C-alpha cells in the first residue's frame, strides 16, 4: 500500500470517528452548563460560606481532637479510613491498596490503581504537589487524566494538610509491585484527555468552605460527608455526563450493580423517619433494628471506614445527612410492609413455587417465614428497603454475593449454587412475601446484574 493510500485511509478513519467525538464533547458541555446552574454540594444550606481562615468556629477539617497531636502518619491513617481508600484500591483477594478492583461500567471495565509507595507501579515517586493534583484534580504524575470513578470531584474539598497526611500514611506502607490494568473502554470513552473538559465543567477545584449559619457539628459532618466519605458519589443521581446532580442530592442511584438508596430527609423513601439513634447505629455498625442491614458496597464502607470513625464524627455525619432536604424516589413504593403471615401458604405469589422452594431450602432457616429472623435481628427482612424495592436489585445481589461485615451473622453467596432463573424466582418470592410490592424479574435481568457488580 502506498504512503498516499495510507494517509488517505488515516484521514478517512479520523473523519469517521470525529462526529462521534464532537457529539460526546457537545453533550458534556451542554450538561455542564446545565449543572453549573445548580447548587454546590452544600448549596441547600443558604447560610454564608467562608474560607477556613475566616471561620470563627472550631476547624471542621482534620482529625478528632484525640488524634490532633499524633504524627502525620497516624492522622493520615484515620483520614484514609474516612476517605474509604482501602475498599476501592484493593481487589477481592488481593493485597491492600495494590489496586486491581474491577468496576464494570456501561462502556467497559475500569480497574483501580496501585496506591502503595512502590516507585514504579505505585505512587512512590509522587511529590506532594503531584499527589495533591491526583487526589483533587484527577491528574496523574505523568499528566494523564483520571476517570471520575476516582472521586476527585469530592476529594477536591479536602485541605492540603489532610491530603498530605493521607500521603504520609500511604508512604508508610509496604510497597507492592502491581502494574495497573488497562481499562477496556472503547472509543471515544478511552480518550482520557476528554476528562480535562469534564473536570473543567464539573470539578470545582476548591477547598471546603464552612457555613457560618450552621453549628460546628453540622460543618464537621459536611466535611466528612462531602470531602472524605464522598456519600454523594453513590447516593446522588448523575446526569448524562456522569456528574452528580445536586438538584436531587442524596436521592438514590444505581452504582456498581447495586441500588444506593435515598438518604435524603424524605420520610417515606429516604431516612427522614429514622431516629438519630437508628441512623447512628446503621452508620457505625451497618444495622438499624426495623430498618435493615447494610450489604454489598455499603457493608464494605461500614466495615472499612464508618465503623472506625470516632463516635463524635458519626454523630456529626448523621446530623449533616439528616439536614439534606427531602427528595422523593418515585420508583419506590410509598409504604414499607410489616411482618408476613406465619403460614407458609400465604404471600410470595401463589404461582411462584420455584421461588418458595429456593427460599425454604436456603433462606427460611435464618430469615424466618415472617421476615423476623429466629437467629438475629441483623437477618430480619421486615422493614428492609431492599425487599420493599420492586426492582429487587439488591435482593439479587445479596443472593448472588452473600452479605458479610456483621459480627452476628454472615450470609453465604449463592451465585454458584443457583441458576439465573432460580435467583430471579427467589427474588420475586421474597419481595412479594415480605415487601409491599413484588418484583417480576427474569433470568436475563439476573444475568445483567451478575455482570454489573464491582468485583
């Protein structure tokens, strides 16, 4: 083939993908301008927001008072736990912080990176300035842009001192040689430079600003929720450009094949009807009596992050979450079902014999026929949002992957024990028997959920 033909083919290829690229950029820009008309993460609170240096109250950033005099490494350990670094940067069965966790997305699979201090495959060669850029701007040491699966849009609100304390802690760990795995994104999603456009539109690149009209506890909770724990990254819906839609803050979203439920003040589909004690119990221990237990990604967050926070920080986080205005989730029923009949013949769908058979053989012994567990309240189905969700997304994921992180009880995974048809049948049975509106899943839906879960 001549050089002229080669060049002609290259130009033709460019002409082929350029329209798609321009469309993607246009969508991002349009969504960006729309989002910029909305509030920031704490914009629902109308009080004056000031720089930390101008805030008259106690500094809401950093670590609890008991750790204030500790070394940067010790403070960084607490902050890294609060920022939940371990869960995302550790593959299942892999070495801590060495990356490799797979995030299946609609346009391919992304893998988390090695953040141990290995100087070749990890972050060991990062300077302070380079680490700050990676965490808060999504720019690697080599200038390559990170995808927003790394929540730098939330971490941008962290102070220099807190980010660098996390760096000190990570650099104190044992280096692990673990090259990063390439994503499987196709064009145009594999064009990382487009993330510069995304960041310009959706990453505020500014530090946390306390609200002078709110209490010190509220401001501490805001810093924990928005800058460190990045609650909105899972619980806030996203727009077409994968940016958080703060107009529906904490209104619930599908994340990693799981439904991260509404945690706004809505009394029916959110946590507005929860007591302070219930919310604190759920955050610190992953369970609130009569409300359900954390499973999947939320259970991991509780185990690796929230359960390790100082009790005062949990209270502050709860106070902030409870202040977020109510957002309704129209896809969820307006009622939560009570305990089911003790009779095995009642509920669950009379025609769903297959679902009842699976439940009787694998589930009833722990969960009970009424939904009140004979073993532990951790296994209660009554009152749980998952069984009152007619999409049954989380019910399927719990059946497939099990549920751990609760000292009292561990549910085994049944992914290899049951077919997609059987999992769909038992999910439909459970939601019909113990929920307010039964699901109608089929094997194809279960197959899709198997593929979507983070692993």
